[in-house]
């Protein structure tokens, strides 16, 4: 699933997606501009790329590893690896998709190391070892009433607990699709598998989540 | 669209990924299939629930420190990458200049040693990569000093507000019990137990 270096090869052509709207297209163009500058050694441009994408990468990794401290460290590793691999980035995929792919490798490498350290099997318990931190800081994009905020927080906890019961592959597929909003093709590129495999993982992941969240899901 | 779509096309339509003519074809096909329209609504409502409760972007704690750590990691990589290059930069000189350089170094060290004999070694700012000293409180300045000869590192904080006398440090400091601090305690207890037996 991973390449040995943990760096994406970026060989799958992925034309720039203009179906996401002008804002997303502009954001992507700005990323490419900053990447060009960073490739020439402009550290300020790379810093800006980190600031633009750290929230998405941290959120994705946190949903995968369920531990704030590990997610914080792993997110930093992702950007350091991205800087190392930056000369080989050819802008055939969106920069954010490329970062998700590095994140995917970083998370699986982390899980593998945890497995070796604990001398256990590589299974989903590695991802579930730490309890969900319900008091974690969040940056909601809208202001909620106290009642709504409490309700959202409770539901979030239930969704995160349900996600924890999925296999790592199923969880990642549903996070990338339904939380991060990636297309099937982008998910296939990140997870280094076929679109058919993504479809299958997503189908079973959603089915299981709907079963686990039946009460919440039907009340809405 | 008379024939049924393949699985990939159907999945893309269910997830609202089709556009243009492909989308129009699928809409025409699905118009007479309420179960497919219901399945699409089901997926839409699931996506909406997930997106409403799990943020797609979440700023990591201490974002400025986060960026500093990334920069520090990059600097360390650059430092590590430069080291082997420097090591192989003078293979030609190695063969005949090394003994000469060693002698010159010894003479220089002897001269410097004679001049500085009797004076205490001063703390020096380490010229290579220094650790980041993060001060979350505004107005606090931190400086890091290290002396290899003294085997000591000192962090000087300026601008920290005074700690009140009422602060109870016992709540923040781990104080080992006598048993924990005395490595022989367990052994003695064990030997007493075995003597009783």
C-alpha cells in the first residue's frame, strides 16, 4: 500500500478539477504558484503552504489516529516529508491531494511502528488505543447556539466512536469522501488502489456507520 | 439512456460526481427509478450529517509552534544533508595534508591554552542548530545557552510575571516515595521475606 520512502510518486494524471467551483480553482492555482516558489527555495512560500493546509491535514490525521498529540506530530512529519519531496511534485494532482497521500503513508507507517513496538498484530486496535478526547479544540466555521453546540459535540463523539469501529481502510475512505470531500479518483490516488476498491470500501463503510448511528441518523 | 449504467458510473452519479452530458444521461435513466433517486438522497443526507459534525479543517493546537517545529525539522534535514558533503569535500587533501593539519592544530591549541589558562570558561551560544524555546505568553523572551565543557544548558526567561509565595509546588512536582527512590528497598524486602520462609 505504501511506497518505501513514504513519499508519493505523483504519477497518476489528475487534471485540475474545475467542477468544484471558482473558489476551489483559485485556491488550487494559488497553491501551484506557492509550490513553484517553494521549489525555487522560497521558504516563506512553503510556510504559507503549511498555514493553508495544516488544518485539513491535522483534521484528517486526527480522525484516523484518534489522538491529539500523535496527530500533531504526524502532521508536522507530513509537511517535512512534503518539503523533502517537493522537487518531485509535478502539479499533476492538486497539492492538497498530494499532501493527503503523504498523510496516508505517514499514518500507516506510524501504525506499523506501533505494531512493532507493542509486538501485536497490525489491526484496527492500534488506531483505537487512545480514547477520543471530547474536549479537543475545534474551529467551527459558524457560530452555534449553546444547545446546538452541545448537540453537535455529542453527535460528533458518537460519529467518532462509530468511525473507530471501522477498519482503517474503510475509515479513511469515508473520511476522505464525506468529510474532506475528495472525488473517487482522488481517493484512489491517495490510497493507491483502484476506483472499484474505493467504491467497495465506501459502500461498506457507510452501511456500517448507518447501522451504528441508526438512532441519530433516523431522527434527522 | 436505454441500457443500465455500469457500477462505476452509477456510483459516481449517486455521489454527485457526474457533470455535463454524463449527468444528463444518468438523470434521464434514473427518472423512472425512484429507488435510485431515494438511494442518492440517502447518500446526500449521510454526507450532510458527516460534514456538519466532523470539521474538514481543524487548526492544530499552538499553530505558531507547529510551524516552528516544521521549520526546525527542515533545518535539521538540511544540516544532515550538508554534513556528508562536507565530509567528502577534501579527499585529495586527506592523503598528505592530514598529518600537517594535525600538527598545526596541536601547536595552535597549545598556544591558545597557554593564553587562556586560569580563566573560567564562559557560557557560549551554541552556533549549530539550537532547540526552539517556545514561549506561549506574549512579552516573554527566552534565550538558550549551552556549555559543552560545563555539561550544562541554561534557559533564561525575561518578562515572566512573579510566582506568588502561595504557590504549592508539591502539586506540580513528582516526589518519589522512599521505596521508589531506594533501589535496594525491594531487594531487602525480598530477602526478608525469603528469610522468614
